[in-house]
């Protein structure tokens, strides 16, 4: 080892240039000795040159020389300099010297810790103890800092034990180091305990705990401790302020942020660039972009970090145009962009679908050698996909030297965004390794493509592979369950979320409320809603919608009023939900008032959906002329849906002339919509206008339009069974014979109860017996029969149908609910029907 430190003969006589006199003729200043010059060294080569001179003079083994050598190398903080210092220390120890050894160890520990070489620092501390060198109060802060860098919790706890044994736990600097260590290891309970037991605290003590809370996703505790700190008269420093401002940014609470800013103004604390950067980030994350940009514009020494903060926040908020504007200013007069800047710029181009600017960014990446960064390549893949340049995105992927899971996920997301689910599936199946994002992306794609059963099946495969779902997964799974109307599966999904402690934030809570509502369980929907810690307008909309589906208009209005008192900002969707609730419950005046208040009170212009809700509300009340005038006079061009609403009202109130007019408008707007023609034929049949019935049938036949087959599904023991009108699926079902026998029994008991099939619902030219048989094969009747033989007494039967329920099936379900004493819930394409004891929640209007 000694040989490694002996200087090379060729450099012994050389005088380092940085200590050579610049002018021989001038009076020579007192030249420091080589030992004294060690502290002025900037590079390891300079240290080695001086060390050669010191060795030549025979002073290399003096404790003071080795101490200064180690100190200089430690302050340099490079791997090479620290390695050289370690060799110097080991060579010194070989000579059994003890004077000044503790200081040498502490200097080298500090160097290792500063360079984040935690493992080397821990090894050095162990060597120190083995050598019999007793640590002091300066040793432990450096050693604990090293443990923090590599999260060496066990080693840090042992250090804590040594501190107690040596009686150093009362030293404020050692105590601060322990707080920082426990906080960095995520053990905030121990950090707080250490803080509470300190007899003396300074600003660093408070700051260490505040920063620990802030970094460990406990921002509320960080802000609370800050106000406790200033309340105790402890003056914070700039580090404290940066930590607490960052905590406010995480909370996104404007009120707390303003209190912190007020303190800065009142205390007269001078802001530095780090504080300005944190404040700008906080304001932007809290949604006050104006305040953030005022600070940004007033800052005279904008640095790269500040520009990147503004750019990344603009991109995160979807304000790509503003990001490009700031980028332009930066290119004109600011610092040179780095990879963080370019990452934001590429993302902004993707949001704007600006491939030209995106290619300019791509060129900058290539010119500056940034293509080796995975994040940059992933952003370019995403950008090109959003710009519709799939081939270019694939070329970027192919040229990547390190194709990560994130890279493949970027391609999958791009394929899905462009509607190429096949390519997404191919990429997903070919992935050598997938992560949770990969699974979430594919499950979301299946839900987006209305392949709900496949989405649930993929989630089950994901579980079988041992991958635990997160909040994003469960939002998609909840959506799939809601569309399927599978209540058992919905309950399992909710239980899975609770069992696995998945964070049920506002978005997931809203998805669960909507899921239970669509599964016909409004009570569970409201139960979830009541447990939500934070509710935005979407959550309130889902809860109001749940009450609307149940036909509970009064409760929907209560929720709406409560939402207004909470000061929630309303949107267009919530008015659709409350107007639907009023319509389903027949609350005419309340609906009128809410519709008028949209523009006059809330400044929201009604769209065609809102007018459709009003047409439905007026139609239910029998005000057909007013409904027709509303449609004709509204400032929006009517569509086939709103005329269909009027047509349904005409059926209920038997207004044949207006029904014919509404059907004519529908035929002009959407000739392929067969449901309206079927409904018109039913209206003619009810009025005894058989010639008109025949005319409608002939028109349908001549146009070659076929009615979409009715399809109903029912979930039993976690399995979804589907049935199609006409008996096709029933013939293949394992319970075929039992279903047919059950249908025969039901029809027999219904006839005994006085039920007469409504043959007007069959638009085929067949005899009445055949019509009766065809009616008996309607999909919801088959599903109800299967539910009766497959579930226990008292268990509700839940059916989901793709079309509007016909009047005969509606009467059928009412009577079955009374005769068999079963609650039957049917979700058709219009609304929910809750049948109980011979009555329906829709009051026979749907």
C-alpha cells in the first residue's frame, strides 16, 4: 500500500504551476509550504504533485500533513480523491500512530457522506471502532447522514445505541442528525419521538422534521408543525420555507398557501431563488397560475430550475400553448435548455399535436446527444403517436438501445389512442416484462371498446399473476362492472378495494357510486358517497344520478340543494342528472325552476340534452304541445333522440297525430332507427289503426331494416348469463329444460291472475297464438325465469337489457314480483325499473 502512495520519480522535482510565482522580477511574496498549499488544491492531480514534494522533504508521515491531505481530498468529494485519502489514512495507521486519528476519520466520513458513498462511510466507521478509536459528537452526524443516503436503517439504529451509551443524545447536532436519519428512512414515528424528547431544539431540529413530513407524503403534518414552530418564536430559514411551501403545493389548498405567504411578507424574510421556485410551483399546483406568473415575471435572476418548474406545471395542467410561449422566452434570453426542459417541450408538442415543433425538439435531442435518455425517447414516442405519426413513433422505439417497460407502455397507449387495439394487444402479449401500467392500459382499452367482460377477465388474469391492482385499475374495473350491471361483481370489487387498502380518492369513489347505481343498488351508492372525504361536482352528479335511477326525485333534490350550500361549482352534467331525477319522479315545477336557473343563476347555457330532459318532463305531465313547442323553438337543431322522447310521451298519452309527426322527424334525421317505427306501430295498434300498422311494417320491410334483437343478461353466483329474444341462447343453455318449464309455470299463473298478453308488441304477420309465443320468448322474461330457478327465495333478480322494455314485459315483471314475492330490477336502455309487489318505480312511464 505504501508503494501506491510513493510519488513517481519523474514528478518529484516538478513544481505545481498553481503555486509557481508569476513574475521573477517582482518582490517574492511569502510562499506557503506544500503542506499549507494542500487546502488550495482543486484537482486530485494537484494534490498528488504536492504530496510528492512533501514526501521528498520527509514530512509525509506527520499527523498534521496527513490530516490536511485527507481534508483536502474529502472536500474535493470525487471517488478518486476519496480513494486517495483512504489509502493515506490506512498508510498512516500502519505506523501505529494515534495522534489526530479521530479528526482524520471524521474528515473522511464527511467526504464519503457528502459524495453519497454511504456504504464506504459505514465501512470506515466500522474500521474506526475496530481500531479502538472512540467516536465523538462530530462523528455521528456524518455517519448518520451516510446511513440516510443508503437507507441503512439497521446500521443507523446501532449508531443511535452507541450515541446513548456515550451520553451524546443531548447534543443538539447529534439529535438533529437522528431526526433527519429516521425521517429519510420513512420512520416518522421515531423521528417525532426523537424531536419530542430533545431538551434543546434549534431551527434545524424543526426543519428536519418538517422536511421529513413533507417528503413522506404527510404534507398536512409538515404545515401544522411549521405554524407550531413560528408560534413558539423559532425563526425559520430558507430551507424550512422551501420544505413547507412544497408541502402546501402537495396539499393544493389555497388557504394554507396564502397563510404561509403572509408569514413570509410579515416576517420580512428575504426570498432567494430556491424560495421563488418553490412559491411558483406551489401557486401553479394550487391553480393560481396568475400569482405564479407574477412572481416569475418579477424574478430578475431566473435560472434553469425556475423555467423548468413553470414549463412542467403548464404541461401538467394541459396548457401547452402557454408552455411553448415560456419556452420561446427561455430560448431568447434564458439559460440553455437541458433534458428536463426538452421533456416538457416534447410533451407540449404532443398536447398540441404539433408535429413540426415536435420534430424541431427531436432534432435538438439528436444534436445534443440526449437520445440516450429513456424518458426523452418515451416522450417522443408519445408525442408522435398524439400527432398521428405512428410509423415515426415506432422508428424511435426501434432505435432505442434500452427498450424499457415504460417505452412499450408508451407505444401501447399510443396504439389505443389511435384506435389500433389489435397492435396494442400484440405489443402487450410480446412484452418480455409488463408492469401495473401495462395491465391498467389494456384493461382501460377494453372498457373504452365496450368489451366489459373481457376487461374483467383480464383483471382476473392479472390477479392470477400476482399483480395487485391500484386506484387506476379499480376505476376501470368499476366502470366495467357498472356497464355490465353485475352487482355481485360490483360488491366483490368494493371489497377488494377495502381489503387491499387501495386509496379511494375522489375519482375512485365517484366510480364506485356510479357502479352501484348502474347495478341497481342506489343504497350502496349513497353509502359510498357518504364515506367520501372529498367530493367534487362529478361525485355529487353520480349520487344525484343514483337517486334519479331509483326514481327518488325528492332525495335527488336534497342532494342538489346540499351541493349548492357546499359551494361546489356546477357543470352541465350535474344539471342533466337533476333534471332526469325530476323527470323520473314527475316533479314538474322543480324541474322548470332548475332549467331556468341554469342560465340566469349559474351562467350555464342549456344544451340539447337539457332540452331533452325538459321535453321528457313535460311529456310525462301530458303537456305534449308545450313539449313539442320547446323542441321546435329551442336554439339548437333537434336530433332524433329528442323527437324520440316526444314519441314515447305520445304512446303514454295516446296522441296518435303528434306521434306520427315525431316519427316522421326521426325518420328524416336517422332512417336506420327502427325503435321509433316499432313504437309508432304500437301506438297505431293501440288506437286500432291497423292500416297504419300495416303501412309501418311494409316500410320497414321495404327498407330492409331489421330490428336489433333484444338481449338481456343476469348475474348468478358471479357468472353472467345472456339471453336473446327468440330463444337462440336458451336452446344452448344448460338449464334449457328448466327455463322452459319455469316460463310455462309463470305464464299459467299470470293467466290465472288475469294477465292478457299485449300482442300489439309483435309486428309480425302471424296468428295470435304465434304472437303469444314470441312474446313469451322476450329476453327479459327468459332472464327472469332463469333468475327464479337459480336464486334463493327473497334474493332480488337483476336484469340488464339492451333495448327499451316493451309494455308486455313491463306488465309481466310487475305481476311476477307480486305472485312470486320477489324484487325484480331491470335496467333497460332508458332507465331502471324497480318492481316490487306488483308496482314499478317508473309509475308505468318510461
